[in-house]
């Protein structure tokens, strides 16, 4: 029992300490003529690194993936070719960026916006293999990273949860969606905000 209490106290202290870290980063983009401003965070999932920014009311997420030609997260300064967000690190995308000879790697962008709460319907936009869409990364000596890109056309789709999934999931499914919204709002990290593969 003492071990469990010690573990709980350690987790609580870690959580409080983590909550005190200031995030002085900023992200501002125009999506369909509307400004989306938030604080981005870097999230590492396996071999991938994402820069992600979230908003609430309605829930929104902008995620930028940067990778080099070897499937590793990239943080080197330089120009990155924007590719298809659904399958960014294909051999074709990497070969195309390498053959052009002027890119450090590839980048992918995904934007998700909730259109019906609680997370029942979404508008999703993914970057594509459009010609001449690039992203510029600058890295300072202190580790500060600046990411800039001009116009990028995202292919939009609408996603709607099937009524059967909601009915079969019942109150528990709706409770989970509301809890995820609270976690996203409280922490700034997206909690199941991306509907891909659900419903």
C-alpha cells in the first residue's frame, strides 16, 4: 500500500510541476479566411515528431509533421516539401523531394475542426502532393524553432459518426467524448480530437 501511495504522490507532484511550465510559443494560421491562433506543442509518437496546436469551442487541431528522408523526426533548418498528409512518408514522396535536390525533408499538415459537439461531426483537411508547396524551418542556437509556410491547399472532407456507433456506445461513449474535450481544454494536448478511423 505504501508503494501505491508513494507512486500516486510522485505522479501528482510530476503533474503539478508539469502544469507549471510556461508555454511561450505561438501559432497563427488562416484557415478558410479565419484566423486560428493557439500555443503549439511538440509531441513525439514513435519515430515521428509533430508540432500540434489545439483550440476549443469548437475543438480544433492543426498538426504539422516534419520528417527527413529516412523516416526520422526532422528539426534541421531548411525547406521541406509539403506532401500528402494521409500517407506522407511513402517512397514516392521521399524520392520526389530528394530528386528536386533542394529540400531537407518532407512535411505534412492536417487540420481538424469539430462541426457538431460533442465530437460528433468534423471537417478534416489534409495536405496533398501539390506542386511548389513548401514549409521553411529556422532553428536558433537556443533550440527555438520557427516554422513558416505560405499558402497550402488542404483537401477537405467531412466526417460524421454513424448513429449506430453512438447508440451502441450509449452514455459511456458520450461521457468519453466530453471527458476528452475537458482534457484537451485543460492541457492543451489533443485528446482523441482526430476522428480518423472512428465511426
